[in-house]
C-alpha cells in the first residue's frame, strides 16, 4: 500500500519517521535542508499510523492508482 508525502503540506516535523515501525520514512538532507521522504515503501505493513498522526495531513494513501484519504 503505497503512501506519498505531499511536499507542499509537509513541514518536515519527522513524526512519521518516529511513528513508523517499518522504517518506511527517513529524514534526509537535500540542498542543505532536512526533508522527510518515503524511502522503503515495500516495507509498509499497512497500519496507517503515519497518515493518522501527521499533524499537517501531508501523507496520502494510494491504492491501484487511486488516491484515498482518511477522515
């Protein structure tokens, strides 16, 4: 179940990095800034904690090319 971080909404707080037990997300340095990226999408165990806990609602869920939101 792939997830996608929306750059325009993400403030790089890193909550998803610390909440994800499957280590899907990582804080990386890009152009001298820390950015959160999904680096290991295949490891996702479909718990949806990242989507639930993101204070910026910056993570979206995609299934078979369709976008889904948790409300």
